C-alpha cells in the first residue's frame, strides 16, 4: 500500500483528491462524476471539438484522434478507483470501532436498567405496605365512627324513649282524664309535634298490649292492691286524644277551606296525614265540594244535556219528549267540558294543600264518575222494552243504540281527559267502562232487534208500496189486453192478468242493509272492547242478521217472480184455442192469448232482471264481508270458516229459488215458441201450390217469429247469468228447442219444394243456436239439417242417406220419411220396413 505522502503527491499529480466527507449527506453521482472529469472534458452543450490537424513529414495534414482525452481519463479513473478502495478500508475500520463502542455502551445500559427495575420493585412493595396500613387505619376509623354514631342514635332513642315513657305515663293515669297532660298536648302552636308524639305513643302502647295481652308473664293477680293495670288506659286515652285532635284539625281545615286559606289548609292537611294517612281529611274535602252537595248543580247537568225536555215539563200521562241524538251528544260534551274545567281547578287546589295530591284526586275523580256522570247517564240511557219498542218513525231502537254508542265514546274521551289531570292509582277508564256494564250485557240483543225492526219497516214499504212506474207498466199492459172471452166464471175474467208483473229487486235496498250492518259493527267494535273472542262472536251475530235480511229479500223477490211465471203459464193454458169453438170465441181467445204471451215475456224479462240484481246484491254482501267482517273474525280460530259456511247456507236458498225460476223461464220460453209455431206455421209453407211461381227461399213466418222471440229472451239472459250458468241454460234451451221442432214438424207433410223451405228454416235455427256456443246443440241441429234432406232426395236415395249420415238417428229419419208427400204413391213403406229391420 503506498504511503500517505506518496498518495497525496500522486493524487495531486493526477488531479484526484477524494475523502469520506465527499460521500456524506446527500450524495449525487452526477456531481461526483462531473468533479472527477470536468477539467478534462471541457465540452459545453454537447458540441464536439473540431478535429486537429498535424503536419506530416511529407508535407500532408494529419488529423488527431477523435477522443484524445481517453488516456487522461483512464489515468484519472484508475487513481479514483485506488482512492475509493482506500476510503472503503478506512470506512470499514471506523465502522468496526463504532460497533465495539455501541456494544460496550449497550452492556452498561442493560446493567443500569436492571438495577433500576430492582429499585422500582422495592418501591412498589413499600407503597403496597403503606396502602394496606392506610386502609387498615381507615377501616378502624370507620368502625369507630359507626360505633359513635350508633351510640349517639341509642342515646337519642333513649332520650326520646324517656320522654315517650313520661308522656305515656301521663296518659295511663286515669281513663278519660286528659286534664293533667303536659302543655305540649294543649298548645295550638305545637299541634304537629303533639300529633306525631301521640301516634308514636299509640303504636307503642298497642304493641305492648298485643305482645303481653295473651302471655302468662303479662297477666296480673286480680284483687291485689299493688297490681299493674297495664297500658289499656293509655291506649284508650290516646285514642280519645287523637280523635279530639283530629276533629279539631278537621274543623280548622273546614274553616280554612271556606275562607280559601290555602296555607292553613295545607298545614292542617299535613298534620292530618298522620291520622290514617289523612283519609278523613281527603273524604271530607271531596264531599264538601259544591258539585256534590248542590241539587241545582245536578239539575243544571240535566238541562245542559237535555235542555228543557225534562219530566217536569211534560204533561202528566203524556210521552216523554226526546231530543235528537246529535243535540244530546253536544250537550253531554258541553257538560263533560264543564266538569273537566272544575276538576282542573280543584286539582290546582289539591296540589297546593295536600301532601298526597294523587290520592285526593283519585277520590275526587271516582266521586265525579260515580255520582255526576252516573246520574246523567241513568237519565239518558233508559233501557228499551223489547216487548213494546218505540216506533221506527220515532227513532225506534236505533236511536237508543246510537245514543248509547255516542255516549260511551264521549264518556271514554272524558275519562282520558280526567286521567291527564291526574288520578293517582285510579284507573278512570275502567271505571268509565263499569258505568256501561248493564247496558253492554244485553247490547247485542238490542242491536239484532233494531236491525230486524228496520228491516221489517223497509220490507213493508217495499211490498205494500211498489214504485209508481210499476203501476204504470201494469196499467199499460192491461190497457193492451182485449176484454177476456166469456169462457169462465165472470169474476175471473180480469183476475187472470193482475199479478204477472212484480216489483223488481233493487241494489239500493241491499246497499242500505249493508250500511245498517256496517254501522252496527262499528258500534259493536266500540262497545264490545278489544277482546277478540267476544268481538268476533258479536260481529258474527250482527252479520248473520244481514245474511238473513238479504236472503229473505232476494228469495221473496225470486219467489214473486216464480209466481208471475206460473201465472203467465196458467194464462197461456187458459186462453189456448181449442178446435170446437166458434169463430167469434176463437178470435177473442187468440187476442187474449197474445196478451197473455206478452205477460209471459214480461215476467221472464222481469225474472232475469231480478236474477241479475240478486247476483249484484250477493256480490255487495261478499265484498262487505271481505273488507269489514273478515278482518275481525280471522284472529279467532274457526270464526272465519264458520261464517263462510253460514254465507253459503244462507245463499243456497236464493240459489234454489233462482234454479226453479230459470226452469220456469225456460218452460215459458219453450211454451211460447211452440205457441208461435202452432199459430204461424201454415200447411202450404211445406206444401206450396204448384202454380209455376218461383220458390220462396225465405224462412217461414213461424221460424222468423220464434227466432226473434228467443233472441229477445236471450238478451236478458246474457246480462242476468254469468258465463258458466248461461252456458248450462242455453244448452238445455237448445236441446228442448230441438225436441219441440221435431215434434212440431211431425204434424206436417212435406213436398220436395216444401223440404227446401224446411231446410231454410233449419238453417235459420242452426244459425241462431250457433250463438249459444254449445257443441251439443250444434251437433243436434247439424244432424237435423242433414235429416231434412229426406224430403228433398229421390226415393231410391233414401236408404243410402239413412244408412250413411243418419245411422245414429234412424228412428227420427224413419218418422221423417213417413212425412213425405209421396210416401204412399212411391211405396216408401217398403224402404221404411227395411230400415226398421236393419
């Protein structure tokens, strides 16, 4: 390794001089490199130095190398590398020296830290011992303090006991002798102290008597001169003194109350609270309130609620005038507000006077409810006698029920107002409930009787006084009737046409029934309370009334419709035209039969309208059940299902009436169709004269009238019945129409041209029944259309026709063959026999 002086000379020569300080702090390699080679590479802004030219020996210019500083840089780098290695060795030596110093310092630090920890542990032990010592001293001091306090209390108790014994001996001297008592018991300025001591003496004496009265050690020998009489005398004297003191305080309290001296009243009430917790003072204060003593107050209550309509103003023997419910409720609300204001004023006085105002308010409010409120409710809510109820024009039972519900609601609101003023432990709302107990016991029977009363009144109006337009309708129809023929008893001529048109069913009536029932359910929910079982039972009973009303109303209307249909059928049979009658009688009977047919058509349309409205009314009831009744019944197990069964049972009667009426409607429609066929069908329709005129391809008049009639009837049926019931009805109607047509056409004989006319009729009927959308009926009329070909084809084609497409109706086909005009001339009986055998 070169010496230091040699190194410095070498460094100075080479221009490189490095030290450790060059690498301390923020070291930058770019700055280090620039300092190292900056004096060799003097190039600015990246410009290359121009090439240098040297003169050659041969006179030519020689160019210097492009990087002539390379040698200088190489020497500089080598020298820098050498110095860097030396600096690295120096840094390593210094680092090793620092490590040794740090290790020695760490050992010294650890030793000192260990010594400090031992000192801290010793200090903690000293503190712990000191704390235990302090705690022990504190506990000792506390025990000493407790002993001192106990001793002081015992001393105080002993002093008081000595005083009490002294006073007790004074009371135990002679029964009824209170003259020799200490001045304490006669000083009006020390009444509170005397009352407190007297109560203590009573407790002490009664305790002594109770503990020794039955024990052997407490008994005395009777007749002994020095016998101890015990404390019975003291108890009697103390009781007498306490009664006298309490009465004296009560008199002072009453006097102060009349003068409204609240401070004196408060002092007396505070002292009286020591006598049975002041119960007598509270009762006397409440009983002395003017609203409980003044009779005029009670009369004013009655006038406020009922006005001047009292029993005093009514003439002897005359009915008691009754105000309307709204007026009564307004008066009751006014009365309750006046009572609330009075109780509020009394509450302020009670709070200022009594040490336990809640107890006084409890007594006051209870007295208000049991006296003033009960008295006015007793006059308002007179239980009606179900055997002789008020007329519906006078309000009936409904007025009583409305008054009961409104009064109950007002009284409950009044109870809440009183509770807000403060009633102590008194549950004023339960007390208010108890005032209506007798009315709620038979409430549901009154509600049912009221619904029945209103229903009966409504039914009487409905049945006895039908709407005017019904009278007009009946008059118009009767005006169109000709005088009936003289074909029966004279009294029955016009009687036949009296009742074919009945008052129609209306949804307004059932809506009113539902409104009644809804109001009854609201009253029931209010009066029954929050018990789900009782509420569900009562609501179900009320809803059953609605079911009975609607069922009776609908069934009665449907039965009247049935009666009208039966009467129309009887009229049709009565005025049927016979064969053995004169021309004049036949003409009159035909006119009457046409009018009877019109009556039948009216009765069918009217019954269909009744069915439609009955369906609407049932839907109204069901919607009411879902919206109102169901939510009350669902919380109770089985109630909802049982009510649904009642609905189904109730409506089954109406359904039976509808089915019977629809059957009568169908009978009437088929009978009228048969009448029209018999009346309008002519023999020449199917046996036209062979006069060379063009064939008539129109339907016959009988076919046209039957289709028009049935179309009118089905228009009302479509609106009256739902899809499923309508489908059943029109299917049965189509099948019966088919049978009637077969029977009707078997009365005629058909020529080939008549067969074509019949086929046109069948096509018209088939087109009509296609609107039924009943596949069974369509098949029958398609088969009928094929069967009519029997009258059109040649005789030799009949067997092929019947064995082919008419195989399933061979019996009807054979009967149709016998109706051919050429049956005998073409000897078709042979074909008929062959078909019958096959």
